[in-house]
């Protein structure tokens, strides 16, 4: 009976994953995992007592909600960290304190998270979301090691350090490797018009600098605002160097809902602010936001990708790219 219950539970897990993958709808990615939790809890009701079952059910729902809100308000790095810590903590609690078997903990806590994150794999930004999908699995791996070693405090501390390293060092380098593109070619966008704060028009060709760093954003992009402090740091480092030109470039899409908020945020920073002409906004061909373009002294496009000036970024570090172009 126990093996049959486990087999049915895993079958439901696979079926729910297929439904989410084929439906490709955000609402489905939330509803199906919750229905899965309910069905599995009903199946497992003969193996464990009702009180413990309700605790597992509640823990699963809380973990799902934490990750939904983290995805809505936080950067992917922090979401990965919160996801790993939440699933690690809950799983260790039930395995160590409540003596729940490994397979039941996986089916009731980890599996719903995998189902919810499956949707991100089939969206446009599939590559940027892969680590989020694996966060609960990575957490469960550390859970198994922790519980079996019987060294709870030591292994929990090591797991926390590992989650920090994976989230804030591994994840950013992964994104840089996947989305950053070093190149050396002439780009037609150097002739497109930009407008500065004095409403004067210019283009990349008319900027007299060895290195040109442009950060493209739009007012409805929450992540863009979180990247502005990094752009400011880069600007302050090179503000007295006439060979380096650094600016943000706003692409004014048709919606102006966030324009007032965007303009108020920009006032905090001293880097130059540019914007594109509405008639030319599609010609810039910026597929994701924020995106930086770096041009050399010959106005050749040398890099397209994310702004990442932090020292722990080893792949396509923005500081290193700028220094490299200055020395050419």
C-alpha cells in the first residue's frame, strides 16, 4: 500500500508538471501546485497523522507564497537565496524534529516548488530562470547531507554559506556568461538619435570618448531602478576621465504610467541622462531590460549585456571591460 501511494504521488507530480509546461500560464503555475499538495496530502493521510499532515500542507503553502512575493519584489539572486533557505529550513525541521521520511518531505514540500518554477523554464527568459528552478533541489541535497551527518549546527552553517555563495556569486556570474556578449563590430544604432537633458539631439557617433557605456531602461522596469546605484558607482569612478562617457538611456514606451516615478528616481544620481526618440524606440532592438551597450573609440559595439561592476563578477566584469578598452 505504501509503495502504491508513493508511486501515485510521483505520477501526480509528473502529470502536474506536464500540465504547467503545456499551459504556460502564470495562474496555472500557482493553482496546480496547490491542488497537487491537497491530493498528495489526501493520499498520505493513511501513513502519517492528520496534525502532521496539516503542518506539511501549511509549510508548503507558506514556502510557495514566500517565493511568489520574492519573485515579485526582489532580484533573482535574492529570490534564489530566500528559496534555498526557506526550503532547507522547513525540510530540516520536518526530517529532524518530526521524523518525516525523506520521500514524504520531498513530495509534500519540495515537489510543489519545482512545479511552480517549471513555468519559468518555458517562458522567454528561460536561461535567466534556470537557477531558480533548481534552488529547492539544491536545498534538499544539503538537507539530506545535514540530516544524515547528525551535525546539525555545523552543516546548517556550511549550507547557509553555500547558499550565499551560489546566490550572490554563482548566479550573477552565470547571468553574465549567458547574456553577456563580447564582440567587435559596427552597429547601425550608432546613428540613431538621442536626447539629453537640455533637449539637444546627439548620437553615439558624435560622442567624443574612447569608451561609451549606455544603460538602457524604461520606467516600468523595477530591476532597472535597482541597477542605477551600480551605474552611479561606475560613473563616479570615471567622472573625471574625459575618455569615458557613461549615461542612462530611457526608452519611452507608449505607457507613461511610471514616468513621474522614474524621473524622481533619476534625480538621486549624477550620471548623464539620455532618452531615445519615440519614433526610433523599436530600432534600438533592446530585448531585455536593463541592458548596457559598450562602444569603443571607433564606435564599434564591444559588449552587450548586464551591468556588473562588482569585484566578485569574474565573467564580463564591467570595470574590466572599460579598462580594457581604455588601454587599447
